[in-house]
């Protein structure tokens, strides 16, 4: 993602913010502070990305945003940004 940000300061700031937000998610996961429902959806999202299916991963992200915003509001924005970057890279 850093390579995609390049020299664009606004994009760089976005990447830095996303990194901090996702670090928060990883901390919560390590503390077992994420619901089973959200963990299951994150596993689905990761499986879709592993299979190269960015569209399916994006659909899971939308479901997370609509159904689990209260739990994931601090990191869902970053997840959406990363998926958009991944989609732009092809």
C-alpha cells in the first residue's frame, strides 16, 4: 500500500491512518475482543482475498459495515480503503 501511495501526501496520510486503524483491529483480535460473528466475516473476507476475489471481499466488507458498525467503526474505514486500493491495482 505504501508503494501505491507514492509521493502523494494526501494518499500517504490515508495509508498511515489505515495502518493505525488496522493495528487496532489486530490488537483486538489478539486480545480476543472481537465477536465470533465479526471473526467469521473477517475469515470470509480473507478467504476471498486469498482466492483473488476482491469483489467478494468487498461484499463481506459491506456486510460488516451494515451489520457490525458498532463493533468495527474504528477499523472498517481502513478495511474499505485497502480493498479499494487492491481493486485499483488489479
